């Protein structure tokens, strides 16, 4: 399917690896030029080179912490008028809520709620003026299905979802959409790191821990960043202009609900 995106420009946050990289690669396949962002210079530049070589599109890496004013300014300098914004950022690590102090909580809310809102504030007027814009926020399955130890991440992302639910409706008539993708268990460094901790605490091997976790999913496997990226690219396409204010679960059926 032609997504109708050739020649568009996108900012993809936290895209040197994992789900952000998957989204960047899928958009590049559709002919979108990219500004990628990450804090690991070597990984970011390697990803930019890989995607550029595979697709032929212009890929600009910007090494920055997207949660800082300086980082946002650097990314927007590289692409001041994006057609597409993919909000993504690392989340707080697993931690018992009793261990969270005020600074930790404020940092978590900044990363997973305030930062994407700030970026949207900076790009949405251009999108509405040109009557095309696609914003996708990568949140988490935990917004709908609590995961013990990820309370801060879940709360901040749920706050983002609620905040933008109303905003999405105010720009829909200008062909600007705002949606969320809620990933379940995807085969990323973050997942593998969590599995390593679980394996150590449980006294089992990491392979066994991965098998046990995958067995919990009706699909009986982890998702791949590539398939996540293709879903994101469709939400950014010209065909998805009637989808807005939605939270799309990509979890292999793990969230057990009829609605």
C-alpha cells in the first residue's frame, strides 16, 4: 500500500534503537525524510546510516536529551516544520512506589508526559496551517493494564493520554491527528533488561524467563520493532485521517478485554 507520505518530513524521538528505530525505518520505507534523536552518539549514527542506505531518504541524527529545552531546540532546528512527530522516550525503571521520592516522580512525569506535550505545542500550529499533521505517542500497555513497579511510567503516560484526548478533537478538522500506540511485550533492549533482572531474582536462566513471559501472550511470542513501526507508519499515512484520539493496543492479545 502506498501510504501517501513520499516527501514528508518526520521527527522520531528516541529512535536509535527499539520501537523508535522501528518507526523510523517504516517511515523511511514510505519515503519520509527523518530527523532521528538519541543520547548514544554511536548507536544513533549507526541507525541513521543503516536507514539511509536501505531507503535512500535523508536521515539527520541529532544527539540530544529530548526531555531538555536544549535537546528539543536542537531537534527542531534540524526540522522546524515536521509533518509527522513520533513521541517516544525512555521510562523510569522498575521500582517499588515506596522508593519514589519527589524528584524521581517529577522526572518521570517530565519524561513521559511533559516532554511530548511540549513538542506538540511547538509543531502543531504549522501542521494545522498546512492542513496535514500526524502525531503518534508511544506509550505503554501499562496505561490499561497496571504492571507492578512501573507505576510512575504508567501514571505519566496515562496523564499524557488524558491530556491529549481533548487536544486531538480540536485539530481534527485541519487533518491533524493525534493517536497513541500502547506496546505490550516487544523484543527490545528494555524488555531484555527487565527479563535479565527477573531471571536473576527468580533463579532461572534468561532464556527460560523469556519463554515464560512469551507464553503469557496469546500470540505466544514477543512483538518485533519492525511490525510496530509498520503500524505507526499507517497511522501517519494519508489513509488514517479519520483516526484520532485513539489508543491502539499492540500486545498480541495480552490485555484480556472485549472492549
